[in-house]
């Protein structure tokens, strides 16, 4: 990797230090403002008090134990296997520092989420709202020089596609982390309810917080780490191939691209899934009725627009 760093397009270490410092200040300020006087925290305290009171009334002290489903065991086996192979390969190639790349860190987080029976929706969404990172790994076609063995590309793509598919298993089929979903697989809401997921506004706020944490990781760990170790971690030091059009601002472009991909791969699907599966406080209709409701709303909207145009013409 050092040879690549020596020949790639990069800026001076002093310039990089200033850039990563500015990025850290900006993202740190945003995260501080998002966390300060967070109304969700107050709502969470109130919800926890209500849950404790309800548990006392029901004489329940512990939530029911969770048992991993067969698909979870399969996914866990895949993630443990590819992660172990990647760790061994990084040491064989003499680049264990590459284990700081976001996809390896997220892999460890996903293994923890699946295997830990006490994992909650907060840590699941810390992973899910960072799903744009493994997507970038797939979209940025790896260079053949990365691979020593003929089977490495298979491990690479299995690794990244598994990271993308597994969270959607939890979104569609196993609602272990969605107590507020109207589903037979949802866990009891009195134990696993999360106010951060209750409204679209709260979920968007959570996405901004998670995205900000990801950006801080890029500047503090990958940025400063690249300067100290003279390594290119996730294109923080060297401009990626094809990024010539962005000049010296390729890192800012990656930030914007990550934000857009985050919306496409996480926020929009999450919003649609919540629309169909969430328990309505004021309506107890079934999922089928929810679909019919969308069609009905669309039909009514079109009809109202037609009537409005007719009135204008008259």
C-alpha cells in the first residue's frame, strides 16, 4: 500500500491536517447541537417510566428471552466466516491497518448485533443508517491488485452483499428490532419500544446523528490515521481513480455522495417500510388496508387535481 501512497495524487500533510481538523469541528458541532436538549431523550425518559410502571403492574421484571432464528444463525455464520478470512488476509498482506476501514468495523458491529440477544433498535439503526458505506464498497469496483488469491473476489462480494441484505431481513421478515411494527415477529413493545423510531421526524433526526458519527470516524480515525501511518484509508489521503474532476475536493464529494446514498439505501426504504408496518395509534387497520389506503389517497389526489383544473377552465 505504501507504493500506492507514494505515487497517488495527494495533498501535503499540513493541508490534510487542516482539512480533517475543519471537518472534525463542523461535524462535531453538528452532533453537539443535535444532542443538546434533544427532545427525544426527554420522551425516552417518560417512556421508560411508563414501561417500568407497566412492568410493575404486570409483575414482570425481565423481558422474555430471545432465541436466534435459523436465518439469523446462517447470516451470523456467513459474517463470522468472511470477517475471519479478511482478518487473516490483512495480516498475511502486512496491512492490518486496513481493518480500520468502515466495512470491517461495520462487520464487527453487525456480528455483535445478530449474536447479542440483548441488542436493541438503537444499535441496529447505528448500523442500518450507515448502510451506504458497504454500498460504496460495491459501487467502487476493487482493483485487481488488491487480491492475492483467485477466490478473494468471491469473499469480497459475499461480504459486502451480505452486509446489505441482512438488515433488510430484519426490516421485512424478522421485526426483532421493531417492537412498534404490527407483526407476529415483533418483540413486546413494553420492553423494546423506541421513541426514536415512532415518527418520521425522529427517524430523520436519528439518521443525521448517525451520519455525523460516521463522518467523525472518517476524519478522526481514517483521516488523522492516514497522516500518522502514511496510509490511504477509504480515499481520505489519496484521490480515487476517476475523481480528477473534483480537484482537491474529492473528500467533500464523497461526503455528499454518502449523504445521497444514505437516503436511497436506508432512509427512503425505512420510511416506506414504516408506512406499511407501523402500528397506528388512531387506526387499527390491517396491512392490506394500508395498501388500499395509499391507492385511495392517490386516487383522491388525482381526482381533486382534475376537479380543480375543471373549475379553473370554467
